[in-house]
C-alpha cells in the first residue's frame, strides 16, 4: 500500500493503473465463464412485483427458470411505497428495491447519473456478469444500461412494446432508445414484428436482435375437467381497462354481440380508467344480467376466470406480444383478437380468429368463433400450447443470447464513443458528451470508493429440503 | 441543433413510409407530455379506436355525393388532398402548408366530435355517430345516409393519417422553425435586422435569461429529486426493510404427482431463513 500512495498525485499514471486493474478481472471472468457457462445476471426495470403486468411476469418467470438452470439472478427496481430495501423471493431471487421514487406511470425521473453509485455498488457486490434491461420506456433500465456499459459489463436489452414513429412521444422515445442501444451487446424482442419495430426505431443492426417470445406456465393454466356446458356461450375479457387495450372497441362490440346472440354472456375482468365507460355501456343497454364485471383480478385468479368461459376476446390496439391469449389458449379457450402488432404470430390459425381493430369486423370474428366453437377440443389445445410456449425454453434461448453477448469483443472507450457520434448530427455530440462525463464520474467513484473496498455478498443455494420445511411450517400454521 | 431536428424529421418521415405492416403503435408513452394530453382530449376515444388499424398510406374512401353542409363529406373531401400530398416528396413547402391546414381542420373537427360523448339528441349530425354499431344509432344513420349501410363499417379507418402523427410532424417542423428564429434573434446584429425591416422584437436579454433559467431549473429539479430519494430511504432499523404490506408467505405446494410442475408463485422468503442459510452453513 505504501507503494501506491505516490501514484495518487499523478493522475495519468493513476488512470492507467486503474484501467489495468479493471481489465484483469474481466479476463479472469471470461475464462471462468467459458468453463462453466454460468452467468450472474442483473435484471433492471422500473416494473416488478408488486406491480402487475406482462413485463413483471416476464422478468419473474424468466428469473425463476434461469435460477433453475444454475445461474444467479438479481433484480433491481425502484421502491414501491413501503417496499424498499432488499428482499429475497421465491427460489432465492434477490430483489433490490432501490429507494428511488417513481415519477410518472411507475417510471423514475431521468437523472442521467443519479443511479450510477448504487448501480455500481450492486454490480460489484453481486459480482454481476450480464446486465439485462427490460422495457423501452423504463428510465431506470436505460440509466442502468448506460452505466453498465461505461463500466464494461455485457448488456442485453429486451423490448416488450411497439412504438410509433411519428407522434411526439415516439420521436423522443426513439431518440433515447437510439442512444441507449447504440452500445448494447445483444437485444431481444418478443416477436418478429417487435424486432422489425425495434430495429427501425433504434438503428440497431438486425443481426444483434434475437426473437425470444413470451411464454405461459401451462402447468398453472389448464382446461377445466368438465367444460361449462349448456346453450349459454360465455366470452371472457381480462385486461387492464386502459385506452391502448381497446376498451372503446369493447363498448361498441358488446352491445352488438348481445343483440345478435341472445345466448351470449360476457365476463370482464380488470380495472382501470376506462371501466366507467363499460359501466355506462351496461347501464345504457340494460345488460346488467349479461355483462358481468369482476374488477381487478389477481394473477392467481386468472385461471378460474378463464375456465368459466368458452371464448377469449382481446381488443388491444397495439401489442408486441400478447401473453393473455397464451393463457387463454392454454386453458382451452378459442381466442378472438385484433390483428395488431405481433398478435398474428402468436397462435396457429385454428386457435385464433383475427379481426381488424374495427367494431364491425370484430363482431364478424366473434360470430365466426361462435360457429367454430363445437369443433374445439380444450385438452388438445392445451397440449399444443405446452409444446409451443414454455418458460424453460425461453430461459434456454435467453441463455444462448447471454453466451453470444460474451463472445462479443470488449471495446475500449474510444470505440464506444465513435459509435455514439453516429447517432445524429447534433444528438450524437450530446450523447458523446454524456458518456464522457459518465466515464469521468465513474473514475471519480473508483477513487472515492474503490471496488476492492466493497464487500461481496456470499453465495448460497436454497437446499432441496426447503420445500419440505415450508410444507411443515404451513402445516403447523 | 438545426441539423439534428432536420435529420429527425427525415428519419421519422422515412420510417413512417417503411411501415407497411399493420403495426399500430400508439401506446401511451409517459414522455408524450402535453401533446399526448391534447390529442387525447381533443379527439373522442371512440373514433380513435376506429382509426387505429388503418395505415396513413391506405387508399382513400370513395367520395359520396351529398349536401355540402354534411360534415362527414367535408371531412372526406379535405382529407384526400393531404393524402395525395404524401407522394409529392420533392416539394416540401405545399406539404407543410397542407399539413398545417389539415391539423387545424382536424382540431376543429375533433372539437365538434367531442359532442358525441354528451349523447345529446341535438348531435345527430355528427359524423362519428354514423360509424356506430348500436341499434339506436343505426336507425338515425339510415335516415341521413342510406349508402353508409351498404358499404359496411370499413370506412372508419379512411380518415387519413392519425392526428397524433400530424401533431408529431407539425411539432418537428415547428421546432426547426422556432430554433432558426431564436438563433436569428439571438445572434444576428441589430443593424442587419433593421436593414431588413425588422425593428420590433423582444429584448436580447431574454435570449440569455430564458435558457439560463431553464438549465438552473433542471439542475435544481434533479438535486431536489435525489434529495427526496435520500429522505424517503428507510433507516437500517426500520421494519420496512424486511417487511411491508406486499409481503407474501410462501404458499403450500400441492403434492400432485403430475409430470409438469408449475413455477412457484411469487412470494417472500423471510430474512431469518436467509440468515440461517447464508451464515449457519458457513459456521458449520
């Protein structure tokens, strides 16, 4: 230690020493990864439990399957109310609820460098090798990816949504995405339509983007042993009642279908700002006995709602993928959906009836589905879904993406900065400046709190008898 | 800055033309800000649901012969020239002029369209109502437009490009124009402006003051935000670091002998168990 002290007064030598020190562990890590192929993954997003949605479920199920494959998974998200700090969840999944207040729609305020110290601490404490960001409009995710690339980590990004190209929000969001993904190692999209959308928006080379679809836990979503019989036909709708889920289409479609088919009944699950419109529609057309509204449905209750129906109706206006129709098909329901985004890629033609997002066409599709209903075998549909969509298969494909990311060569700062310059005539220079300042701040943190002084978390594995102990505890309760 | 927005405009223009597939992607982005709110308030959500599925380059509707006072007909007539202007890529000025005109018309149209939500009997002349499917509205539609029923409901998507895209495009052009005007006002000498004939403009002081105010506001906002986050951090001895209202106990697994086992539902493992696993094994 005495020999290191004179170097503190010579900045150039100090930076060189730190860069040499930084390169050595990455080489060792590379060797370790080539031998064992076990990754240590940090999932970052603004969206995780206790919030509910497709991104949250995706992160949770993917993490569970990666843990079963032997990798270590840590999730970082912002605090949700009183849920702040570190939690250990099912399967030993460690979740950092960083006390960072959400600003709008569960997104944190973009601060450029505010998250750098704590992200750096987490990456060093957990000895992370891959940072996996989720969702294009998660500011937490973008900041974490930016800082991880500054520190030289491998970065993978998963895009879960489709965006436009010409409205004001999309123009700004696409520029941010171009900045964040300029230096990403690999990207994942949930459908081919989503891949096309992301490549056009961010300017990523298409060979860097993989298509790994969402999946469904077919063991949970099983058909009913005895199907609801009788002359009544039940159509189930489960989604958040917001604009982009097409609730305004439902307001037009449901009265018309109820008029044309007196034996049709609707079950609507979900809550949101558009629920009032559905209530008004029910009042206006006197459909209280034929349109049942359940309110918010917890994910554990979704199956019991689905198996009480024959047809699942999805009226989204934009979808990169649609997990809800996977769950419905796994329960043996025939699906009627709008032909938007990646929805036509999800199911085979005999399981789904597609319609344009137009009330008349949707009514025709529902009529066609009602005529197809006698030929549907729920158990055969469930077995087909088990082969097509499985979270373990998604985890294996994601593992391939991680291995591909590790085969990418490491790049120094100059090569990365030249890539940011290509983002635009003026935006490129701004991005260049942001990355330079980020690099300098990271070096300052290395001086202030060296990586060697940060304590690493000991590794552990949940014993196999954990399930039995949990059973004993619950039996005692 | 000028080249940046110009390239952004070109990028968005070329990308929108490349969108051949029916990828309707106007999800509610949090960064949309005021324009998203304005777009949502001015346009009735019912009609927006109709128009989402159609691309801007889809062929126009068949123009119907009706009274000139019919608002729907006026809408269709005005919509067609803006669609034909898409193909004239070498003449940008009429393109912008037509789009500004179209934006104004769509705003006035959507204001009258808000009357649909009030459901008053006096709004029977609204064009949105003729696209409705309900029985009561179909009766009123048959009185005014007998041809509407025979053509089906495919007309709902033939009203030209989406208003949010028009706002985005006009916003980009307006930003470029405003930037040029600002730079001219801030940097061109006063004698040059007077020689051209511009003798009245705001004081140059604001060319320095307003950007400085904005930058200081942003820096202070970030500082306050980070400070608020530090204030809201629970203390290490707080109960909320290990337990909260969202904590779930592990559910007892059903002992089924089926071949596929479901992924366990989300739950918390208590800190006491984690401590036993991490440190008792090390001690042993």
